[in-house]
């Protein structure tokens, strides 16, 4: 039987291993379907305060372009390890573009089927890989859902295009976890051709704060629009705010269209966005969103189509405090061996692997409520990373890495970009980063697609279906270049000792932890371990009173950091109160320690002709007790406890009115 202390030490080891694991990307699954989104970020990762993580992605094992087995693949981290690689989808029919929500104490997957219906599947508990279809499944019509569930509720909000060639964006709301729909397939106003809006797949984001529902819509060749309802999205309650006005209504590069929108005979290059948007909502109800910068040009009205500029860098950022669109430009020269000081000189000629995506795009954002900090991750091609070793070859495609920036002033200023992945130069492509929108345990949690070929099969004919890896990683502030010291919630306090020790009082001390807000001490009589007492201190010491004379106590301490984050408890230490003030203590040696169970005790300074040795386990049970004769105030004894379980034990040597104590570890 393993002891409590053994479990504690094991948990500490596991925590340290998990911290090391979190610092590295973890492969959690695979897919041959390599289009994780058509444009905007999707909700596919859930992170919980207890360390659990759940993730979903569009999965398939099919190497044919039909992807007959396509659906939502799911995996979860139970606090110790990820589950096995999923062997199939959670839905019962071919599905796609599923999102993952936490709804009460369960998780819900919402995806679209091939017959223009949304599938709703729910598991029994967080982390369970068995999902059952709900009564409200197949009632929402359309494709490409974007979803939201306010924390602690069973409310589900869904927006989605009504068909594969959309004519409307529909809104639906459930108040019972997707079993039924209070609002069902209600077309959103302002998002239609009559308003000059061109509709497309995966071009929405939704967020809910109280009764306020926000829907952001942005297709790269159309207006960027924010809708708001103060009444939970009920029809007739929506208003529109145009954040970026595309100057040509219903533009698609059709014959006769051009970007000479002012009619002066010059074909204008239009500064717009690329449609890869991500919106998050903070706990105070503030909206933040990011979207890649893009430029478009149609200078040939007699030719169908238009041009975009894939070497356009920059990220549009907006929040509901300033309500101002601003451009963050995190571009830098990733390789200046050519001496050109040109960040684009080494980029491969083939630049259309993901459709109309900007140079710094595929943005994922998260917010740290404790630090009031915004984190942003984006993908960027890396110079001279193509397979050919020559970016001037027409087929040369550059690989992408992720970079991170952060802002401590609500997006007014941003840190310099730092690499979060560094695989592009070794032919590893990182794409479609999707983040949990809140910083949990001081980390930004991201799921993404990793590939050995740049681009998607759907845009790149030289990229046939093959196996891609889905990766997860939790990035710390230091990964983003923040070198500010932080309060340690990983390592427990060290240097525990007790002094002075009286009959009913003791002073406990430990090494100070930088930036600690306070500490919590837990102690108990080793004979009654179930009765635990606690005391807090704002310094690295505390005085205990009201103790029992001649009694051995076990104690430990943990750090409480700003924001209430706590470290694990330290390993237990012990002290023994005096039988009477001024009494002398016995001096004893226990060896070997740790031991296989057979050990010796040598004591000096014993006042009586006999001494009692008692061994107690961490549960408070006396597992050994024997009287020994002393000679010249000394005692030597050999004890065999090899039949006892491995773990920590407490030893007492009592002779007359003095007592000595020690700890023994059996391996």
C-alpha cells in the first residue's frame, strides 16, 4: 500500500514532468484533411483550471479527396497524459468544421453534415471520448457553424451560412444545451446581397456577454461588420456597425467589375483584410479581434477574377474600448544573409497555398485577466525555407512558423515578435493556430496543424492528401519574450525548519519565494493525521501556539501567488514540542536512511536506563514500539521493518522526560 507522502512526491514529479511536456509541442492526433478552416479561427480547444484540456479538429484517414470518413476527431488531456490517437470521428455521419464547447459539466461538438444540417453531439462529462447525438441535432440548416456558450450556462449560440453558396447568415439559440432551440434558423439582418455584403464560409465569429450577443462578419472582398443584439439575439433586436467599408458592393471579380471604385479611370489597389479573423471576449465584456491585412486589385474588367498581394504584411486589431481599427506590423527580416534588409527576398514564388491569406495572418488571440495582457500568435512564411533551396523557382513554397507578441496596454503598443515554433527551416509547416481565448495557469494554449508540405491540398495541386499531425502546446510568457520574474506556482517552498521549540509553541521557517503574496501552513499531530490545522502568513515564517507538550507534529507549506494561484505543498517536515521548558533533547542518528527496511539507531544523552523507540506511519498508526536498555546514557538498536510498505515514517526515541524524533524513508 502506497503512503500519502509517496503519492505526494509522485504528484510533484508528475507536475514537473508536465511542465516540461507543456514546454514542447505534443502530437495529439492526425488527419489527411488539411483544411482546418476556410478563413476565420474556430473554437476547437477547451482548457480547465484543474489542468485538463480537450481538443477537436477536422479529421480523416482517407487518402482520396472524397474524405468519406471526415468528421470531428477528439482527444483530451486528463491532467497526466493525452489519450490515444483517435481512430475516427465522433459523429455518426460524414461531417465537417466542428466546434467544441463546454456546456455546463459536459462538452458539445457542433459540426455540419453533408445534407446541410448541423450535428449536435454531447459527451457525459468533460474529457469523455464518447459523444451522443442530442435531440436538437439536425434542426439547424446550413454549414460552417461558429458557436459560443457563456461560462457556467447551458446556453448555446450558433451562427452559420444557410447553404454552401450562402444567401444569408442564420442565428440560432438553445437554452438547454442543444436539446431544443428557442431561436432557430433566423436570418441575421444586414448580412446579405441587398446590403452589398458578399457571403462566404467560415467568415463569422460570435461572442455573448450577459444578454448582449455580438456577431462579427468579414469576408476578404466585402465589408467588415459587427452586429449587436442586447436581447440574446432575438429577431428584430440587431444593430450594425461597419468597421471596414469595402468600397465595392458584392465584389467578386466578375466580368465588367474592377477596382476603379471612384470612376477616375485608375484601377485602385484596395487596402482591406484577408478574412482570417479571430474575436475574443474578456470577462469585463470587452471585445477584441484581429484579422490579417490584405490588398486587392482588379485592373482587368474584361477578365474574370482579381489579384491579391500575398506579400502584404500586418494585422488589423480592434477593441470595443477604442473602437478604432489599427494595424500591427510585426514583420521582420527573418534572414538577412543576402544583405538586402528585405523580409520578402527569400520567400518562394509560389505564395497561394492557403488562398487569399496575408503574409502575417492566421491570427489567434488570448487574454490574461490577471495581468490585463493580450497575447497574439500569427503564422508567417520564412525566407529560404523552400525545398528547392532557391525561392526564385516558380514551384518554390516557403514554410511557415508561428510568432508571438503581447500588449499590456489594450493593444496600443505591442512587444517585438518572437518565434514560437522553429521548424520551417527543417521543412516543417505550422498552420491554422487556434487558441483557447483565456490564459489558464499562466499559459496560452494552442492547437494547430503541422505538415511536411506547405499549404493545403485544396489550394495547392502539388500537395496531394497525406497524413498531417495535429499538435498542442501551452506557451508561457517567457516564450513570448517576457523576462519579468513571476511568482513560482510550480516548485513548493524549501528550507523548512522549526526554531525555537517550546512546550506549546514553535516558530516555523522556510525560504522566501520571490513575489509571493502569502503562504499557507498546514500542520497536524502525527497521531491524528486526519485533524489538519491551517495558518496563513504574509512572510516566510509563522508562530504556532496552543500545541500539546511532548508531541510530534508534521507540517508543510505552500505559496499563494497574486491572483490566488498556488504552488503544491512542500514535502512534510516535523518537530516535537518539549515535555517541559528547558528540557534537553536526545541526539540520535538513523542510518542508513533511506533504507530497504533494516536500519540502526544510535542515541546519546539519554537520562534513564531505558528508552522507548516508536515508529509511526503517515496515517498515524504505530507500526513498531519497543523498550531498550541504555548503557552510559547511550543506545544502539537495529530494527527490521522490511515488511512495511515503501514511504515516509516518523521515529520517536523517548527516555524519561526528553524526546528525540526523526524521519525514515523506506524504499
